[in-house]
C-alpha cells in the first residue's frame, strides 16, 4: 500500500476526474430512481428498478471510498481494475433491465429514459477507467 500521504494530483488527473463523474452520475441515478414513484411503488419495490437502485447506491458508496483511498495514495489499483470490469457488466445488465421496464410498464416516462442514458454514460466511464487503470498498471 505504501505510505499514506495526500495525493493532490489525483483530483486533477484523468482517473480522479472519471471517479468524480462516476460518483456524480451514480448519485443522480439514485436520486432519479428513488425520487419518482413508479406506479405507486418505491424504488425498491419492482425488481428491475430495485436492482438498478441498489446497484447505483452500493457502487456510488464504494466509489466514494475508492476516491478517498486514491486521494490518500492508498488505492488498490489491481483490485480496482477487476471492480471496474465487474461494475461495467452490472451496469450493462442494469441498463437492459431499465430498458425492459420502460418498454413493459412506462414507455412514456422521460425520467426513466434519462436513467437509461445515464447508465450508458456510466458504462462508458467504467470502460474508460478500466483503460486508464490498465495503462497505469502497465506503466509500473
């Protein structure tokens, strides 16, 4: 893990900015899903919406922890690479589930269409983060 010290350059690096965007978009998706009542149900009542809501909540929480760890120069880079790959797959599944929910139940719900688009953005951010992590590990 190395010595614990502030890595102020992390915030200005591409990886730091990607992590900030991941946190912001994850928070936005959580808020969008849980602020709206889907057919009189909460964000954890319907399994397709609840999967995405729970996924975004857990992943955003983990991202905050990883951001702090990287800011303190304690980032688990190899583990974070596996994490980015797994989360990309989960967000892909989540995007399919939200699309299924839009088609099945709420085809005219604009909020869910934005959630779907933000999930696609999240997938792109995690794939880009995976690319940056691969380059960082390869450079060591």
